[in-house]
C-alpha cells in the first residue's frame, strides 16, 4: 500500500456523490416513513464505512493508472460498475420516483443503487491490492446494502 493522492479514487467519489446530491431533491414518495425503521447497527456500519471508503479511496495512490497487467481488468470492471451505477441513476431520475424505482435492480443486480458502488469499490480495492479499502468496503456494504434490502422487503409487505 502506497500513501499518496488517488485521482482515480477522486473520480469514483465524484461519480458516487453527484447523483446522491441530485437525489436529495428527488427522493422517492414516502421515503421518510421507511427511514425511521432503519436498523441502528446497520446505519452505524454504513456511516463508518462511508467515511473509511472515502478516505481510503483518496489517500492511497494504489488505485491510480499503471502499466497494463492482468490486474488491470479489475479496474476495468470497477469502472464498468460505476458506469452502470450512473445508468441506474439516470433511469431513476426519469422514473416516477417511487420506492420501487429507488430499490430496483439492473441487469439482475438487486438494489442496484446500493450494490453497484459497493462492488465497484471492492473491485478497486482488488485492483490496488489495498486491504484497507477492502475492509472499509465490506463494512460499508454490510450497512448500506443491508439497509436497502430491509427497505425493499418493507415495500413488498
């Protein structure tokens, strides 16, 4: 692991944050009634994971471009997952913005808005051989995907 600024990490965080900022003005109908039921342990894991992933993505230069190798496919996969995440958001913003739209899947990936960035950052951790980002992503994934799966289950009731 090499300390240093990661421009790839910054690009990924921008790709992550821009749609989330737009979402604050486009939340799904009845979203507030589901938020109050969130599991506090999952919420804590999500918040801790968000901070750890954001910091790790920026402070390790391991994620920056380097000469092509078989490991580079992990970066390609990671970027493809982030592009798919952007497509998910475009689809959501064009929808009626219901809870079903928000917790929809894409290409068979459940709760795509939560799952895709977690998988993307996990792939980035593998590409950079960075265990700190990997652990941070696992913490985030348990909380973030867990909360979204619980909300999706509530919608089905």
